[in-house]
C-alpha cells in the first residue's frame, strides 16, 4: 500500500470526512499486507482481505487466485485484486496447499466491499506448520494509516480492544502530530477487552528510554522501509 501514496494524493486530500470503527473478529490473524487468516474446525485456514484494504480499494471488480491443488508460500503472491484503476497482489500468510476457492467471491468480487470477511480461498497448512502457521501474524487489523507526500504507514494498536474515541481534529490538521505527538497529536483511545489482558500487553511495551535507544539504532531506516 505504500506505493500508492504518490499516485493517489488528490484522492487522499478529498477523502470522505468520516471514520469507520473496525469490528473485532475472534481468532482471526492479520498480515501487514492486509490479509486475514482464520483456522477452521477441519484444521484448514480460510483467507481473505481486510476491511481496511477493501476501504482503500473502493470498488473491486475482479479477483483472481492460484488454482485448487497449487502450493502457496508465506509472503508470496497467490492472486490479485483489481479495481477500475489499479491491480494489487495478494500475499499468502502461510505455507500450504489450496484446497478450495470461494466461487461466490470470484463470480461476484464486489461482495468484499460489502463484507470483506467473506473468505477467498482455503488452504491446508504444511504438516510441520499445522499448529504454528500463525506465528508472526498480527492479532488485530491495523487501526489506521499515516501518510506523507512520499510514504504511507499502517498504524497498529499496542493493545487489543475496541476504538472508543478518535481525535477528529487530525482529519483537518494532521500536521499536529509533527508538532505535538504526545498531547494534541493523540490519535485514538482504545477500550481494552479486559483489564488483565491490557496490563499484560502494556508490560510488554518498551519504556521511554528503551524506545529512545531502539529508535537511535534504527536511524530511520526501518521506519522508511529502506
């Protein structure tokens, strides 16, 4: 999605002034490429595109995937999604074999704009990864995006829960983040799923001095994806 920033500047500047509150889906994992994956009782994995992804795509007109029986590799393309303007690769969240394609979605691709949690394909994980295919995946869908004139970055919540409030001022004055990121530039308030989980997740976060050391080591390279 980062490569779209320059091509769609005009669209971003004219975007609708509303915010969609993401809905949480139990036992679903996400990738940075905006793909979701969910285990089934049959120990297979169903895969689709996220709500955020379909919102950015606007109008999906075609979805193509590899064929049933073909192998897929984690981080490698397994298909494409097309709109009237762009074509995007779909990247597999795991290694395995395609055992089923959702014909309803292939024949009527626009349904993902209405219900993105319609699965696109079903995969049988490799035997050695049957219980670990979700390792490294995200437990929450990105809550938003930050854009510059050259790049676009996903925002991931540090805790699990539901968005309770969004700083609407940033829609009109996003530059506030650059001036006052710790006060006026706050982005969202999250209501944790429960206090115990929230405490555990907060303990896993970096302390101020740890983050400072970490960011100095990066020197901006990872932030810019270089």
